[in-house]
C-alpha cells in the first residue's frame, strides 16, 4: 500500500472512483480529462489542497480530498475539510480509507488546524460508524448547503 498525492496521471483512475463508487449520479456529459489533469497538477503545487490516494496492485484504489482553509478566527488558525472519500468496491474493508483519513488528519495537524470536518450524504449506519471509528463525532450541528 502506497499513500501519496494524486498526479495528473491518476485522472482516469479518479474518474472511475468518483463516478463508479462515490456518487450515484454519473455525469451527464463527457468529462474534460485535460482539465482534470490540469487541476491535479495545480494541487501538487498548492500547500492548501490535496487529493490523496492509495495505490495498491499498481492502481489507485482509494482517495480523499483535503482542503486547508486559512481563517481569521481561532487565533488565525486554519481549519481542514475532507471531501470525496472513495474506495473501489474490490478494496473495501482493508483499511484504505481509514489510512487516508489518518494521513489527512496528520496534514491538518502539521498545518496547525484547529479542526478537521467532513460531511457525508449517507444516512447508512455503517457509513456513520466508519467515520466515528476514525475519530469523527456525528453531532447535532446543522449543515447548511446551497447548491450553485
């Protein structure tokens, strides 16, 4: 198992992870893979944004996205947000997503973040328990979302 930042060469593998295993809504139009690769290249130069992957058997099998958001509150400490936790179905229950969440937490601590948060659209108890087991509290705080 290799944990690393995604590279432009991972674009196709991430497309599979995101649209086959993350969301139940496939894209209605073909994805611009040139843009995907440009974004991945930008992430590799950006100290505040990460797409982390696990490579196993020569392929990308799990991924998380991490954003570090600078803040003027909490004594100007940043906070971190995790999104797009995805693992290929053939590689689930092997600790890959947990390892990526742990790596994301390490990066957040190194950046002096005061919190690491994530939102899930799942109400499945198994998913919520997975996040609890990885140190996240499922609380009563209301998330507000505006789709743009």
